[in-house]
C-alpha cells in the first residue's frame, strides 16, 4: 500500500504545482519600500484579474499601459498615492476591457498639439470603472475614445487653468455609448464634460463650475439624459448642439455672464425635453437656435438678463408651466412671428385679473417687450436698460400693442407660481 500512496502524493504535488503556475496572481502590493516599487513593474507582472494595491507614496511614472483586465486600487485610510507624469505623456493608458482605477491622485500629464494627453486615457474599452480619483493639472482629465459601458464616478478633476487653446476637457468622450458620468467635480478645464458622438448615456449629480468655456458641451450626441447637475460660473454656460432626444431634468444653471454667455444654448436640437431646471442670474437663461419639437416644462427662470431668447428658426416648441420671475426681459426674439406655444406659465410682470377664479389670467400675456426687441436688433440700446425711456416705451406697447409679435403670447397666464423650485 505504501507505493500507491506515495505515487498519489507525487501526482497531487505535481498537479498543485501546475495549477499554481497556471492560475493568476490575484493580488499585488506596490509601495516605495516594497519589492515591487513601481506601477510599471506591477503591470508587467500582473495577470488578467489581478488587483494591484498601491500604498501611499510619490510615483513618478507616465504612459502606464493597461492591456489586460485588472484593478488598480489606492489603499484606503492613507494619503492618496500620487502618480506624477512629470508633463511627459499620459498618466494611464487603458486598452483593455474590465479595468478599474480608484483612489489615486494623478497629475501633470503632458501637452501636445497633435495628441490628446490625459491623466487617464481610455481607448476601445468596455466596462471600465474610474472612481474616486483626484486628477490635477492634466491637459485632459479623463479621455475616452471608441469605448462603451464605462462608469466615471465621484472623481475630482481640477484642470490646468491655462487658456482655452492650452487646456483640455475634464471628462471628454468621443464615440461612446452607454456611459455613466456621476457625482464628479470639475473645475478649471476648457469644458467640464464634453460629449461628441455619444449615445444612450447618463450624466447626473455632477458639479461643473468655473470652467473656461462650457460646463457641459454636447455635439452630435443623441438619446442622452442629464439630471440633477450644478453648472455654475462657467464662462459660456452649457451648450447642447446638433443632437436629438436629449432629456434635461432638474439641473441648475447659474451665474454665466458675458455677451456670449447663457445658462443653456440649444443649437439645432429636436425632440427633446427641458424640465424642472433652475436658470438663475445668467446673461441669458436659454438661447434657442434652430430648436424644434422640444418641450420646456416646470422650469424656473429667475433674475436673468434674458430668460428665453428664441431666434427666428425656432419652432414647434411648447413652453408650459414655467415660472418667469424678476428677469430683465422674459422673452425676446428677432422674429416677426412665433410658431411656438406659450401656455400656462407664471409671469411676475403680469398685471391682469382673474375674475372667474380659475387660477388663470383673464387676458393673454405678451412676454416680448418692445425694449427687448430693440436690444435684439440694436445692441447699443442696452445702455438704456432700466431707463425711463424704455419703461415708457414698454407701457405704451402694453396698452397699444402694434410692434411686438402678435403670436408671442401666453393665452392662459397663471396667477400663482407653477413650480416649488
């Protein structure tokens, strides 16, 4: 019996050794004093499925290529590990599916006139997760191209604060689908979030503020939704352009000031919905340019220069149950007629009565003031804003409307606010 038992033991040992050799090394540890003291070493050793735990320290490394599915995790309860690209390229380059990067500080990517350099650059990846990182002084914070089903969650992305031409975007996605952008903080970038040729994606609960151009910028991106975001103090506000079926819910657009600034620009947009948003203290709340078949429901426009600017190529939109409060001008246009429907909005400037007590004014409200039309055609007349001349002009036009567009009117103005925003 001894020989068969010895033989079985030898077979078991050989099998175990072969299995150990073939099985992936699931955990690696990187620290300045460890045997593995660079991320480059760890990435070369790692097999598919490995988790690389990175301890606190300063790692001066760039162009760290990830070409297999794995996780890179900054150790909790410590200072963030610092990945410093020293302005010599990208921080990380992801070229694999199922990759996670979390808990790191990634800074100082390079700048190039011919290549987008980023703290984290993702190419043709599926199901990536970039979570809870701090990215500082990178040309682009997180750049994704040709990827899908990735999640970018709870990162802080602080840009270079250089000029537009020398800066990139906080989160930049080109040619993607089914993306989730949630809970990020973006500041000091050219655009906070940039979508181009992106579809079926969600942007929610982000804070994008004090960026050099747009807090959010859409181009040719259909069937997307953004909700519960804060866009504040961005030089030009938010721009959604050349897209259809975009749903914009419960966002705040605040404090965008300048001759080309607005809370929200909608350029060549169709079949979309803007609902439950707040537009506060912007030069223009919304600028509609080529916007068609879109609904504006339950929004608050408060203390803007222009609440709503509708250019002549804007038609077939429905503006209903919105509150227009203390704006310098509620609605302005360069068109002689409107193909848009205004109905059931609250206007703080309305002075009509409700004799039958149905909650709506007995007389229609004309939101387009003559003074606003003069400003739309003659910018120099802006110096007369709040002047006695403009006030008298508007009172005459209200009493004897002859010059403002007849079709720009709310047939059922609300006597009480429509929203609780």
